[in-house]
């Protein structure tokens, strides 16, 4: 799986006085797909949403060469070998009661939990 391709104001939390700002948009994930396998274990990957293309060699001889940068602020992710990348969109926290197992764990560690507290 790949990580963040670049860093910039769209790809970071906003910081003010060493505290994150709420409401700063994060980059949208772009999915990379393996387009072909070359010799010596080198794979070519391309983005399905922008023009990003790269050559990638897996460890132990890891190497990554960017052929076309595409959207450098996007978080590029990809998987192979039958794995599938799923993007999770952030949303409001789930409401409801904590599971009994979670309440027990909190109690065992001396943490008081009020059902009205936000998980």
C-alpha cells in the first residue's frame, strides 16, 4: 500500500499555536492500479483520477520512480495480490451506547464512563 504522495496545505492539518484547526479539508484519496509488470520485479502503477504514474519495486530492493507527478497533494493508495483498497470517508461519530466489552475494559482500568459521554 502506498502512503501520502506529497505534503502541502491541502494534505495537512492546519496548525495554530501547536493545535490542529477543525474543519481544514484533507486530500481526497486517489486509487493507484498496477498497469503492467516489467523485468526485475518492477511494476508500473497509474492513478485512476489524475495522471500520476510511477515505477515501483518491492522490498528488499525497494525503489520508487515517479514518471508523471499528477496531483501531488492527493493521498495515493493502491494494493495488489487480490487485496482491495477501500476508502473510508470521515463522518460524525456514531451515536449510541458503548459495547459491554468496552465498558468493562474502561472499568478495569479505573476509567469512569457516563453513558452520556461521547465515545
